[in-house]
């Protein structure tokens, strides 16, 4: 059997996902103090700019997903890579600004950073990998996500070391060069839209013949538009009217919102619970050890059972996680928080990479996945601000954690309804 090019796609797509780090929370957070010192904005004002920028990027991601369906992952990923590099260069030259101008400029900067990095580059890379596999899609995307997760965990320390070399401005410019020269080369040389566009069968290596078949794997655009998926695959508007889309989307959006909020306020939460900074941040290490095996397990599982079962499990884990996080000062409750948080994160990859194509097919994968990611990004923008608001009203975070249980409860109901609908045919 000839070598299947999909495995090259997995490696290239994983590199692309890792390259989105400068636009991810883990990559932005290490530059926060430098930006505050340089621009003259307060932490709250910078947080407002981050909220506006992230929220705006989330609203635009639906169009980004449709662009992937129209132009392909390679074109969109290359544009996102260049856009992310240009944004880093632009942010590297900011200086002192007044409050209004500063919030405006940083809102635009954060918006471009989040849209190109966290949004388009990640979405294009994940969508491409999902397009190349069907039988083993869950396991393949889980392996890719596991590598990306380890990279995101290591990113803050590596970026801080890079900043220590010659300041944050030079660090961002070095990252921009790496993105354009290194990642851009990977995208151009190795990214491919789909097996159909490359003239081969999905999951195999057999050559296709007929209209739309490219002459070799290196061809990215066929003479005629290749047929991807089936005519029965629902489009974006049909998916948005389907209860299963929301059963798959609400739990990941809820986790994106609440986990970002908890992480953003983690030191203050620890202070409320009587824990030191070192004690409270230690929670992230065991969470990672739990999430990786769960990621691999759910990736294997989603290939064999309905993704709605994974969505229901993620919702249940969050229902236990949120109140447990509010009692991390109690040892046995902290164990529950770590296990359920890790389990929730472990379900994330299966629901964001493999579930959508399995339920809704591949014809409109970019548009439907873009709608899901849009909900996640908007959630991650709203979460920290909503927690801060509740904190100001109640003098604590526990109320916010209890309120956060509403969304996973709704997701659980929708997942059960979707499973029942599938059983009834």
C-alpha cells in the first residue's frame, strides 16, 4: 500500500496549530506586564481591550470558516500566518498612549492577534487534518491535540526566556520572522485541502481518476472543483438549527469561558481561598497529567460511538468541576477539581476536531467548525469579565462558579435529546 499523505498533513497541521501560540492566551499573557508598562494603560484597561479584541475576532470567525470551504486550508492558513506575523511586528512598536487611544489601539491589536492566531490558523489546521481522515479521525486529531497541548504548556517559559534575551519587542519580531519563514514554508509546501483535491481516496492511498482529480499529491487545486463529502451533508444554516450542533458546541464554549476566567483570576481566587500563589498555580500540573490520557481515550472513543456521548460526559464533568474549584482549599475536593477539570479538557479535542465532521459531514466543514470556534472565542472573551463583575457584586468567585453550571446543564439536556433523536431515527 502506498504511503498515505494524510500523515504528512497531521504533522504539518500540528505545526500550524502550535504556531498559533502567539495568539493564544498562553502566548499573550507573558507580554501583559510589558504592555502595561509601555502603553501606560492600567491592567483593567488592557483587560477591556483584550475583551473587545477577542470578542470581535470571535464574531468574524464564521466568515473565516466559510473562507476555508471556498479557498482551502492552505490559502487561509498562509494568510493567517502572515497576518499574525504582521500583528506581532505592529505591536512591537507601540508606545505610551492616552487611555482612549490606547484602548482603541490595543483592541485592534488583540483582535488581529486573536483572529489570525487563535482563530484562523488554528481553525484551518484542525479542519485540514479532519478532512484527511474518517475511520481514525478521532484518534489522529487527539494525537495532534496532545502535542499542541504540551507545546502550549511549555510556551510561557520559552517566551519568557526569549523576552529575557533582548526585551519583548525583539521577542515579537523574532517570532514574526519564524512565522513567515518557517511556518509559512511548511504551509506552502505541505498543507493540502483534502484527499479529493489531491486525487486520492480518504484514509487510503489509492489514486482517483475522473473529473476534479489532481495529477499528483502536490497539486492543491484540481482542474474542476473536487467533490468533498456528500450532497446530504447539511450546510452551516442547517447545522445551526440542529440540536446536535448545540449539544456539541455549548460544553466546549462553556469550558472555554469558565476555564479562561478561572485562569485569568487564579491568583485572586487563591487569595480568597487562603492559598498562596505557588499553592494555587500548582493545580495546572496535575490537570495536564489527567487531560492527556483522557484526550487520547475520547479520541479513540469518538470514532466508535456517538460524539453526543462525549459531549454529555464533558457536561457532567463540568457540573462537578465548577463547585469543586470553589473549594480548592479542601484536599479531597481539590482532587475532584483536578480530575474533572482534566477530564473536561480531555473531551475538548474530540468535540472540536472530530465530532463536527462525523455528525455533519465534510462538505461544509469549515463553515460549521467556524461557527463552533466563534462560540468558543466569544465565550473566552466574556468569561474573565463576567467573573470580575460577579466578584465586584458578591466579593467572591463562588457565585460565578455556580452560575457557570447553567451552560453545561443545558448541554447535558441537549445531548440526551440528540441521542434520543438518533435512536428514534
